[in-house]
C-alpha cells in the first residue's frame, strides 16, 4: 500500500529518508566485484569478455561471435511489424529534430581589432552506448543515446547490449538501424563498460560511454571515468507529481505506476495540496496495480518507495520539489506556467494534465536520459553537448600583445612563474 504522509508528521523526515536513500541500499562488495571485472578485461581483453558473457548471460561468444552482423540486423528489422517500425521512425524524427536545435557552431569574435577570440566545436571521434537487455528491452534508449551523437557528427557509434541465452531483441536492433549505430556487440554488464573504456582485440576503445544500466554498469562507468568520459551516474528512476487538487486521480495514479514498473528501487511520489485527491489517487494506485503485467515489480516499488504527501499549500510543495531535485517532475495542475518560474531543479518538467511522463520517455523529442537521485541540482539531461568537445581559439597580433602583455607579465610574476613572464616579455622586447 502506498504511504500517505503529511509534511507536519513528526516522523516525516525519517519516512522520506528511506525513499531518498534507496540507491545506497546496494551490496557492500559491488566495488570489489566490478574492479576485478574491469582489471580482467583490461588485462585479457576478449578472453575475459568471453568468460564473463558465458557466466552471466549463458552465451558462448566463441560460437556465436561477439559482433552482430549485417545479416542479423536485416533479419531483426524484418521481424518488426510495420506499425512498430513506423512508431520508432516517428520517435527518431522527433528526437533528431529536438536535438538539432541544440547544435552550436564554431564562432569567432572580432570585437577587438588586435585580438581574435573564438571557440571551435568538434564532435567526439567514437562514442559507446550501453543498452540494457535484462528484465526489459529498451529500443527507446537506443534512439535517445545514438541519435544525439549522430546529430552532433560523431563518426562512429558503438553499441553494447547483453543478449542472455543469445536472444537478440529485434526492436532494439531495429532502433539501432534507424538511429545509425555503426557497430553492435552482444556483451553487457561491467565487462562491456570496461571493453569500451580500454578496448579489446574486437571492441574498439571509445571516447565517451553513455546509457543506463544496473548497479554493476553504473559502478563500472564511475570507475572508468577519466579514462573515458561518461554521461552521468544514473540511479533508480523516480517521478514527483505536483498537484493542486485539479485533474483526474486515475491519470495521476497511472503516472506514478509508470515509474514504479521500471524496477523495485524506482520511486513514485505525489505531493498535493488536496486531501481528497490524495485519498483518490491512493485508491486508484491499488486498483491499477492489479492490472499490471509487471505487478510484482511495481508493487515492491510502491510499497517500499512510493508516497503521497499532503501539503498545506503549493508554496510548500514547490519548496520540497526544489530540495528533492527529481528526475521527472510533473506539474499536474491547471496553470503549470504559473508554477514554472519557481522550479529550480528537475531533470525534465512535464506541464499540465495532458503531458504524462511517458510521452517524454518515447516520442516528445527531449532526451529521456536524465539526472537522478537529486543530481538535477547540477546535472542536465543528455544532450548534443555530451557528444562534442570545445576548444578555445586565441590569435593575437603584435599590437594586441603589446596592449595586454605588460599585465600578463605582472600576473605571472605575482605567481612566481618567471618563465611564463619571460615568454611574453621577450616578445615585447623584440618588437620594441
């Protein structure tokens, strides 16, 4: 049963801390296990990948091959219905259009006649995307990670996806085909992350790894950061719905369950200023839970990490929202634009009664790879910026160096870096 709380409950802080800290409830030996896997792949390459894939995914890569062939891709696409392909293509078009608007160009400034300043933007050379393949298959994750990379101009996108028992999900492969993924490897887990970070005889080393995964994958990404770049350390999914008493309890309950069915650690929270709505949503959650195919997962999530919180007013609600900095924030109110200026921290914001979070997961266009666990305070959604790097440009004329050189020498000497100072003063002396 979903918990009913009030901010003024004496044990509110303790009750909600259980939800906030859910990502910390992981086995203590995860780091040791993942470090051993990474070291093995770094040292033994393909041989280690083969061993781990046989152990964890019951798949013999020596027999089936590590890389998905062009023929396998064609066969997978042929298995997908025309309607499903059309839906994936529509999603791809919208995701591509949205991310094209994020594109920045190299620029040069001529504001100063004697110094040229600018910024050069170049795509990364090679990117690796991790796609889950365990409890559920996510073609949407393929689109959300690969398409921004391609729009950014990344020449080569490598995809790794676990295929337990050798079974490839045709929708995942079809999405990869639509998104323009260049190569696909049937490996997963921490070992796949290590292969992307360090390279093996078969899998090339990449510059950046993006995409969601379980705790082993997240820990591996954290450990290889610095060797390669990563998008973020993603935790369990979460949704926070803000409500003013308007709207439909059935819709809000469905939105909460849309996150709860992800996994047992997902969090679904409603904060409302209306007691009646709180009770109606609680009843609807129970009614709809019984109808879900993933009932056991959703039930565990709702019972452990779900909550309906009743607040005195919307100001109290928004203060709470900004403290939580949630991944998905739904403003299920009549006038969402009135509240928007008060929202400071959220991964994605869904506005009004006809904008369910699921729309953003698949078809709206913005990226669904979002910061979790309060990290929306400082992280942003995956975007085109994740797949480019920026170099600053400086071109100084003799007159420009004469104008700024003396102060440059002065600051270098303040810091006790005489060679820095001389690299400028020698030029000033020679041009005198």
